[in-house]
């Protein structure tokens, strides 16, 4: 059976510019090109510190690069929403309900002129823009043509998008007569019916639910009184669900569609999403957006083979009939992995990056019902030596990957003190701990190679001498991936 992953190892790439500390020749990483990659293999790769940029995968050389980048994940099922996150969600829900812009305390720091890192909610720093430049042309392997990937099967969705109404992950489409223009008037503009408080709306909803169940009279009032005395902490989904419902008056409607990048729905919106990306790059990062082919190579093309709910997707945020943000994600066996996020600079006051993180966390929790192994939300890289990157630790509980043993460690005061003392640190305290996925000599002999258009094992090539890149490659990807993936060699 032919392996589902086909890769080409590029080796070390050194002395290129750093996007975090701005040094011109201080970054070092290992790289490979993924012609195709199973979701299981990519999960194992990111759990060894790898990250993809399009089809190019890279792994920072942690002990010598200027800004060591630690893979970070948040346990989505145990996520604790904090006061700051609640404010962001409430602000956006209020905007949907009454159309009023509400300034927040960090708005001055989040202006489009802020550039890289000035915007906490920007999430440009997932590691992609700072990655070494991928090859300008994909290597030609005529003997191994990739079969077309079918769109992910989705139930009762003719548009090819996920929806999840009960959890508030997908809000209603714009109703007739709604406008895509953003209101910027004050609360004293003459509105005859001021919006109701969220608490009152929750009480009304609870009363309606009880009445629909046939509860009335004294029993209804008793249950309502009892509910007021309860002190139950609201979940992330509770806050997201406070957005206006279909049957409630609202200034705007927000719909979030999760679409496969290989589906028809994506092709229909490609020109719109590229125009948004170009606007974002120009206004937020003062950078040229490039051509649509570069956009495809960077944020659309993916080596991941779609399987069930897994694969690469774009989450599109539609305000009425206007695309205002796009989150690029990978759905893998154990996680939702955030790849990139861009948005319309006109809506920076909504802190859309933080809001999208909350949505992606909720999405991971929803997918857990279909795929119980999926319990985490990966946020890319955490760089403690770059203060602008530390905000990722605000999603709790979060864990960092040890760069030597590849074990996970809670991002707590102990780990932070280690990183304060040294920007590169072995996070595992056990001096006897070793990388359990490190290949032995026997494992090396079982590495799969594509050589002279034939699939062979490394042991079959040793008679003609060692291929040093194979041993380096196996050590970097781990013995499990080395045995499953097919490595192209000369």
C-alpha cells in the first residue's frame, strides 16, 4: 500500500531575517516540502515542533535561532474564559444588536498603523510570515501524481459549509433589508426602542423555554425565582450565544461559514477573500499583498489530505453580505490548529482576532463530539523573548512543547521563570527523560524512500553507502513519521 504522505527534505536553512526581533540574519530552521501529507502525519509533525506555510514545513532550530519558538496548545475542553475575552464577545454582540461602535481601552494600540505585533488580536505571528521563504517552484515528481481531493462530506449543507446553530458557531444569514454599512451614531440619536440588557434577554429566553414545555402559573414563577438564586458560571458557548437571534431585531447579522479550500463554495468566494487579504496586508502591515497565485500558495494550497471532518479550511466571517474576516485552520486528529487570520481594518475596533480565537476554541469543542480525540486548540508558536507574543498564554490552560523531549508542560509561573532566565530552555525537569520517538538504528533501516521512482527501505540503500540526510530527517520527524512517510531522495 502506497504511503499517504510524500515529502522532500530540504535540510537546514540559516541566517535569514527574523520577523520578531528584526535581526537580518539570525534565524535558523530545518525545512521540507510536503507534496501530500496525511492529517495523522502532520499532527505528529507539529507535536515535534514543525509548522506549515502552504506546502512548506519548517522546524526552528531552537538552541541557536535568535527567537526560540515553542509550540503552544490550549486544552479546549477545559478552557477558562477570562474577563477580557468576555468583554470582546459582549462588545461584538452589542455591535450586532444596535450597530454602535464602542471604543475599548486598547484601541489606540490597535490602529492599522501599529504594524507587526502592535495588535494583540492580529495573530499574524502564528509563525507563517516569519518562516523561511518556501521554494518558488514546487519540485516536479511526474511519477507520483496527486489524486484530486474530494471536498469534505458535510451533512445537509448544499453550500459546503459547517454549521452548528445550537452552540452559536453559525449565526443567521442577513435578513432582507439588512445593510452592510456600519452605523457610527451615538446612543442619543433618537432611537425609540433602546436595546434590552443581556441579562433581561436571558431571563425572557428562559421564560419562553419553560412556557414551551407547558410550564405555567405558580410553577413557572417558582422555577424563575429559583433560577435567579443559582450562581452557575457561564460557558464560552453561553457568551457566544448571546448574539441576536433570528426573531430578534438587530442592526447586523453575523454568519460564520467553515468551508473546505477544495470545495465549490470556496471558489465562489475566492476573489472576495483575496481582496480582503490584499486590503489587510496593505493597511495593517504596510506590505504588498502580492498576486492571487501567491495568496493561493501561502494560505490556500495545503498538502493535507481531507478525511472526514479533518483537513484544511477557511472560516469566513460574513457581516450581513460583506466578508469582514477569514480564519485559516487545519483540523487534525487531536486539535484545531490556527494557521492564519486576516480581517477588514475597518472593523479593528471589534478585536476580531481575539473573537476568532474564541470561535475556533468553541469549534474545537463542537468537533470533539464527532471526534473524541480532538481536545486541543493549537495557536502556532509562543515566543517568550518577544513580549508582543506572550498574549497567547492568556488562553488557559495552555501548554508548551519541550524542544528536547517533546513532552508538554503547563505554561505556569515555573515555566515562565525558566524562559525569563534563558530564552532557550529544556522544559522537562527530569534529566533522565529522553525523546521516546527518537529513531534507533533498526528504525533507520525501516525509513521509506522514493529512489529512482521505486519505493524502497533505507536498509536496501546502505550497500551503496549512507545517505546522511536520511538519518537527519528521521531524527527530526521522529521514527513513527519516518516509517510512514515516503521520502524523496536522489
